[in-house]
């Protein structure tokens, strides 16, 4: 039988606040075990939580970044469960009244994925299992790190839709400075809910939930495995049970963690120690107007106002620092297409070869803008511009002085070039004869000889025209 997969996501994102969500401990990745803790985030009796305003702001920003409604009223609840990574034995979360609801993101250009809600909660600690010693150790540094959880409707039908959505969420949260969205470090973690139904049906099947996927690749593999596993059950006349499963990256498979019958009864109730979060209309519109330009808006600016091809615009936007660099360069030299070409091809080549990132290169967007202008004004050739960029990249320096010091300023002296061409023609009579007999390919060789003698400064266009003329 052919089946239609149905997928919904729950995405946890760590917020980029200075301190934790209910205490003053530092919110930072890493650090020695149990050094960033205090009586509050250790859940010691008698302590009281105090809500971090910054976390509320960032959660609201996440809402605006995903076209949600940000609510004037939201409130916290206690989710009770006992597990050693949670010293209080309850997690403070928003259950009944989340801060944001009813958002959406478009994938594949036109498919709308609805976001049910975004709520604020606290992260739990980490358990480190030492199989050798046969013990588990608890690190509570992550306890009380502020999270948002983004919950979608079950609107996905393919792996590609899921992956594009996750990429878009990550990019938007980075642009808005809400979350650094480093899946490999766990600052963004994806739970995938998946069910299948016979093709053509509209009755959703029973879902399994795969927890804590930490790369796009793992998401793809886990979904694929899960579709096959569930299809095999149904094909054999069985029924899929609702359960939580863990993905194993080494095997590419998923294993049951707990079924619905074993599921926790969380006994949610309103958190008595934290008053509701109240945002006035003014507060909300102030947060809205503090939003920077989002990647999807930037994409439209690049394609519609600047005339860049979709693919180029997408590549630039997909890295915020790269895109900021581009924006600064085209502000100085609005040659949108040429600046984009030089960055996407040559600058990217240098970045890839050096493994540097755009934020630590030694020249400025203004330098790049000037280099593009030098090339379009015919002061240096296109090839020379690439060489100059490489020198700027390796050693820093200003494009004009690099061009002067290295003989890159284009020589437009026709008679000098003519003399060189005559010399090349007389020294390569065999090749010239072959060319005249119809061997077009040999032209490149002759051009190469001309450029070799004329040096970096040769005007290649002029050389090509003169050589063609002389060979007639
Ligand atoms: P619960 O209240 O049991 O946690 P929710 O309605 O909140 O369930 O859904 C949790 C997640 O599961 C959401 O991401 C949602 O999109 C997804 N989901 C719900 N039903 C299905 C289904 N039949 N197949 C796949 N995903 C589903
Ligand atoms: Zn603390
Ligand atoms: Mg749920």
C-alpha cells in the first residue's frame, strides 16, 4: 500500500539572554560542570523564581519573526515530573496561555505551515551516563536556561518541507538575535511527530514522536526510517502505537523510549510563584518596531529591487554576516550584480580555502566595493580583480595600492601591445599557420603568450581584439 506521511514539529530553542530565566546565573554554553548554578536553579526549597524580562522580549521577537500573534496576557504553569535532570521535580512552562500563537511560515515558495504556539519554558540539566563506571552524573549548568518551544500543526507532508522549515526558523531566529540556532551544540533541538495514512485518505494515523534531533541530516534519516517502520506495521495488518522514540545516529534507526500508557501524567497547574506576563499594546508595538529586517524581506529586496537571481539572493541571505557585508558594500557601490558575483564566487572561494569566517577577514565592505568599481571602470581587468582580492584576503591592504604595487593597473597603451603581438606571431609561426588552417583552439595558446609577455597589466579585451585583427 502507498502511504502519505503527516508530520508536525516541536522545536526547542535556547534564548540568547545574559542570564538564566528565573535566576541571575550566567546563560552560556560550556563551563565546568555545576559551576553556573545557584539555590534557585538547583531548586532548593525556599527559593522563588523571578522572571527574566529579556527572555519575554526574545520570545515575543520569535513570535514576530514567524508571523504569530503576540499576546497581552500569558502565564506560567508547572509541569510535574520526576527525573534526575530536573532538581525541582517540575518544569516551569506555559501550558494554558502561551505568549505567541497562530503563526506561519511558507516553504517551497507557496506551502503554508501553521505554527500553533510559541511558549517560554526552562531547560533541564544534562545527565552524563558513564557506562564504564556504571554511573550517571548530573550537570545542572543548563537548568533554568530560557527556552522557547515552537509547536507546528501537522502540516508537513515531505522531508524536504520539514528541512526547509527548520532552516528558515534557524535563520530567522539568528537574524532576530533570539537564538544562535546551533543544532550541533543543542541550542536548537527538533522533535518530530510522524504518522502515516493510506494515500488519498484524510484520517490521520497514530503518531510516534522522535525526540531531540540535532541536524538536518538526522531529521531526514529519522523520518525516512520511521515512515518505513510504520508502513511495515500497517502492511502486516498491525497498528502503530503512540509512543516516544529515540533516534540513533550510528544506526540511522529509532527505538521506543516510552509508550502512551507509560507517558507521564504531568499534572499541570498554574505556577503560583510567578505573576502572569502582561504586555501592553505599547510594549508589543515597541518590540515589533525593534525587529530588524528578516531574511525573507531581505530576499525580496535582493531579487525585486536589486534584480539578483533567486539562487544568488538565497545564498547571500543564508548567512547573516555575509549578507550584512554585501549590504554595506552595495551601499557604497550599488553595482548589485557585480558585488554579488565577486562575493559569491571569489570571496567564497577564499573563505572556503582558508576556513576563515566572513566576520574575521582583514578588509572592509568599502574595500570590496572599490575593487568592483576599479574593475568595472576598466582600471584593472576582471582577472586582476580576482588576484587583488586574494592579496587583500591574505594580507589586507587597499585595492588601489595593491593594484599599483603589483602592476595590475591596466595598460591601455595600444602600440606597446601591438609590438608584443607582432613578437608572439613571429616567434610562433607554426601555431599561427595552424590557426590560419582552421585550428581555432590554438588562439587561446597565442593569447596566453601575449598576456605572459604583457604581464598583469595587459588589457585582455584589447589584446584579444588586436590579436584577432593581426591574425586575419
Ligand atoms: P499533544 O497535545 O498530545 O501534545 P499536540 O496536538 O500538541 O498533541 O501535537 C503535538 C505535535 O504532534 C504537534 O507538532 C502536532 O503537529 C503533531 N501531531 C499531532 N497529530 C499528529 C499526527 N496525527 N501525525 C503527525 N503529527 C501529529
Ligand atoms: Zn541559578
Ligand atoms: Mg504537546
